[in-house]
């Protein structure tokens, strides 16, 4: 699965890594629903760090189509709330 982190580039994620990413995504959603800014910030960074860790960065000139788009690390809670779909940032 090709994931784009806004402002950073594309990362190829193996299907086997989606479960842990979905768990982090659910924790991020819960923080947003609770309006907990500090927890939201920690969860967003944890999700993005895990994507960077388990994924393989694609070259900057890659023309792959992104299946998911994740917000940048400095995104506000409102910006991420707008990006959430029915299944969160990372569909299960």
C-alpha cells in the first residue's frame, strides 16, 4: 500500500503492518473525539513515526498513486478531523 505523508513523500507499507497502524489510528481518533489536544499530538506523531519505521520510502520522483494520504506532523486537530473518513485515516 502506498501512503503519502503530506509534505514528506510516499512510503510503501506492507499489508502485514496495517493492523498496528490501524490500532494507532483508532487511538488518534479517540483523542480527537475526546478533544484531548496533547494526546492527539502524541498519537499523531506515533502513527507517522510507525509509518516511517515500517515502510520503505519511495524516491522523490516516483509517480505511484497514493492509496492513503496522512496529515503532516504539525497538522491541527481540526485539520485531521476533516481528513477522517468513516474508517479513520487508515481503512481497516
